[in-house]
C-alpha cells in the first residue's frame, strides 16, 4: 500500500515525536525536547529547495521557456513540483526559526515535525508550556501551535492553533481560528526574539484564545443530543456547502452522448446530491459507533452530549478517514479534514444552542 510519509534511506519515517507515541504511530521517538538544530535533523528536514526554469521543445527543435518553474530539493535533486514564476520558497529552516523565539523563551517545545509526499509537504508542531484545558474531570485538551507548508506550490503557508484531546489524541479546532496575524508577527518582528516579555505576551494571548475555546467545548458537554439530532449533524457536517450563488440544486445529470437519452441500464443517472447522500450513509454508522463507544466516551459527561458528538466526528477524521495513518495525517494538516473539522465545531455549536 502506498504511503504519503517520506521514508529515509535507513528505512525510518522522516519525522520525530516527543513523549508518548502519537495516534499515527509514525516517526522516531526522542527522549527529550530537541533544540531547533536537533529537531530539523531528527525530522529529516535538513535540506533546502531551489527553483529552476522549465522549457519545452519548439517546432524547430529550439527550447522555449514556459511560464513555470521546477521546485527541486537540494540533497537529491528530487522534483517536488512546478510553480508560477512569482512563487518564493519558505525553507524548512525558516519554519523552525518561526518557533525558535517561543522555544528559547521556554514558552513551548518542539513536539513533532516531518514531511509527507516525498518532501513536498512539511510541518512543525510545538506544544505550549501551559496547563491543558480541562473540559470535564479526566478529559483534557493540550495546546499546540502548528506551521505547515508545501514546497510544490499547491498549498499556502498555514500557521495556527491546534488543540489535541489527550484521551484519544483527536485533532480538534479552535472556536475562533483567527490568530494567524498575531502569530505571524513573531516571524516579522526581529526584536521579539530578544524580548522575553514580548514573547510571553504573544503566548499568553494564544493561551487566552485556547481558554475561550475551552469554554465552548464545556458548553457542548452540558448539552444533550439524541440519535435523530446526531444523524442530522453528520449530514450537515459531511455535506459540503454549495458554491456559486448558494443554491442547492445539483447540476443536470449527464446523459448518453448528450442527446437526452436515459442511461443505458435504464436507471437514473447519478447526481452530485445522490453521491453526497451515499457518502453520508457510509459515514453515519461509523460516527454513531464512535459516539457510543469511541475513545473517551467512558468519561462521565461525554456520552450523549454534543461534546461527545463533536469528538465522534473528530475521531473519525483523525483515526479512520483515509486508508493509511500518514494519509490521515496529510488530510488533517493539509487536506479537507481541516475544513470538515472546523465545520463540525461550528455546526455543533449552532445546533446545541437550539436545543
């Protein structure tokens, strides 16, 4: 089975983690939090990328430049992707430098880092040295900051807060995920790296945002949900919002040859709406099972609540959606699981308020 996680010449996954084995079970364990130099080597990210012009053969055999550039890894000349002429790389070292002021101030430590899709996608995860959020007795959520980036131009740089539920290691989302601008200041203000108080101010502000989200989680834990509402919830979460004018009418069904004839088998042509409904029907039993018997449901106050429903969805996204652990990791850091996760919290908040 193909894997997204990059594997080094030694056969080891190019990533590390500190502490307990993470949910994906991938990477090399470090016994103590690393320095930035140790972290970048342990993650197999001690390389740079460069861009090179691209050409095509002309009709007379001459080379003609095309308005794209190749992204090439320095160590092995691997082609990571092609990008537009205005694209500029964010080197791996720069990603670690983003966290350096926080780490050197003792406000966080490097927790996980690695690469996916043969090095075209990289991430660094730092854990804040702050008390976890206690949602219910025995149910805690740890506080992380994530930076993720692509070297193939397919995805924009992402910097944000990432809550992770301890009991099941579900990756959650923030109630108000708008802290990017505050975090970016760390990279662009040179004095911050040398100013302990400024650094603590940034982290304290991040901590306050986490605590505001914790209050939202606690409200979900106070509100009950029944099976009928759970089915409605899953359908809303896993049915993407319609684009364009906002209408919900699916596009016309395809016909044979475009001549208006019915499908050859005599049955109705599949529609986008039908496909989405079938997908929800496949997902619903899995979420229902996690709602009843998932990780953490044994904690008093979880089962039968909107907090339990939201975590059934996040457990599905974290532990089940995708064929391999590294595919799930890629989806959580870079793919549409990010948007589904955010939509799940928004919808749970809205529907629980109506109860």
